[in-house]
C-alpha cells in the first residue's frame, strides 16, 4: 500500500508558531466530550464546558435506562474511536492522547489495533505516537515527556493541566459568541446576554423565540438556537 504524505501537519504548524516562545513538547488531546452522557464509566459528562450536540438537545427526557445505555455505547464508539482516528491522522510526528472508548479491555485492544493500522499508512516522519488513557485525569505528563496539552475540545477534567491555550480562552474562541464578534464573514447574527438564569427565555435569542413556541418552564431543558 502506498504511503501518504501530508502537505502539512499540526506539529509543523505548532513549530512555526513562536509567539509564546519555546513551548516544549505539545501533546494533542483528542475526543469529543458530552454534556449529556458520561462517555464511559471513567469519563464523566462535561458540566462546565458545554457543547451543543444532538445528543444533548434531541434526547427525550423519558428515555429508558436501557436505551440510555445503548445510546451511550454508540456515542462512545463514534466520538472516542472513529473521530479520534480521523483527527489523529493530521497531527504529525507528536504525541496524541486517545481515550479508550469502552470499559472492556478486549474492545480497547481492538481500537488500539485499528488506530495503528490507520496511522501506519502515513510516512514515518509524519506519524504521531499514540497514548491511550481511560480518562483525562490519567494523562501522565512527565512519564511521556509532555510539557503542554492542546485539546481539540475542552474537557472539564483537563483543568489543572498545563495547556498550550488557556481552557476558558479556547472554549470562548470556539463559541458562536466569538464568531459573532470576530469580524469574520458570517451569517446574520445577534448576540443575546443572559440576565435572568431562572427562566429559559433569557437563554434564547429574541429572533429564535419569535419563530418557535417555547414553554417558559423553569428547569426544563430545551434546544438552544443553532
């Protein structure tokens, strides 16, 4: 099988950036946290860094425990296996932190094998080294020669780890509020500030409310504007 050579990698882009001075060894943290489900028994759901995902907004409130467990399993395979492999592919020759998608050692071994096969088609100088952990808290910085972490999405449990970008800053830069005020080309947007947290109406923009009937029930979870 012919090997793949990428035009550039994230490692090369980090090396070009000298705005913060020498940064040492950066490791990428992959995976997509959930605001609705614990990804696995060892990865709790995010309570601080909330992301608008279909699982959070479209899951019925009366879902059974069996349905919830199956949805959690499917989501873990998608976000802690398939998407992790795709994102690791463009990392370059640097450490990549990957989360074990299942509590089963057999399933984890299979994922590790699949990731190895996926990355093997890259030329050696652009191939990342993979580090599998069961949760963000288990990332061993010193043992793996890592100085800073760079997360694609912010996990609550990464607070306290040295990061290439402050987590709060990174979370804001990924938000629609940042896009709205950035001056970049975008769709017509209006930013609304929450002023009364006990009512869900203060969390929804006026334009969206005018087009959708929403019951003003305190504490009820509703879809936010997309």
